[in-house]
């Protein structure tokens, strides 16, 4: 969207300020790691939850991950699409109880063993249900979104200060703390 504004002459240069990738949000007792993620997802006894494709971008990204899985394991896409349960984000999804994080609630109410969602959603879910595991997706399966920033009013000093803060090490640390991949976080 910022690139569209820039192309229309309504914004300044676009700068990448964060990425949001998919992660696995797993039950605490599920034996899973970045290395074993695909095998666990393909296990017929493991219930895989996703958001609803075409209704929630997180669901679209989960299905993009399934498509990438075919290059690693022949037939994985079909198997994963067939077994995945679209539990959130769609018009027919169950309503999350008031005050609950939808992903924490899905996992806490035992609707899935692992749920593919944005890492930012996984971080918030784990804050609510500490026993949940956040599992990184291996690079060959990784999908996600890049977020760009632009300043619409080039003369607005407050907008430039906000943009600078978001891109500063402190702003990037805040984004990282919520599960975003923020490239300007300084090494410790």
C-alpha cells in the first residue's frame, strides 16, 4: 500500500520497517522444532489449524507454506490442505470469547495441536497461555509479509519524527518484542 501511494505521488520514499512471518503455535507437550516442523505438520495424528484463506491473510500465507512444502516432500501440499482446519478469520469461524486472544483460545480449548499464524499472533497468544510453544518455520517453507512506511506530508515534522522513531533501535526493539522481524535491532 505505501508503494501504491508513492507511485501515485502521494508519499515519499518507502522504507521497510518490519516483517511478519508465519510461525507454528504449538501445544506445550508437542515434540516439534524448526527442523521437524514439516514432519509434525504431516503427521496424521497432529491436528493443524490455520486461519481461513481468502478471508484472512494469515490463512493465505499458511496455504502458501503448504505449496512450498511440496518442493521438500512430494504430496505435502495436498496432504496439508486436506488436513488443515480453518479455525479463525472466516465468516463461519467460532466467535472468540470476549477478552481472549483468538489463537490462545483455539489452542487452550484443544481445537488444534499446532496452529500456523503470524509470529506476532503467536507472541500475543503465548503471553496469554504461557505453555504454548512458538516454532520458527524453516527458511525453505517461510512466508510472510513486508511492511513499508512512507510519510504522506513531507512538511509534517511530527510525521517525520514518528517515522524516525519507528526506524530507531528503540522502535525496532518494540516491534521485535511483539514478534515482528525488525532489521534495525542492534546486536546485544
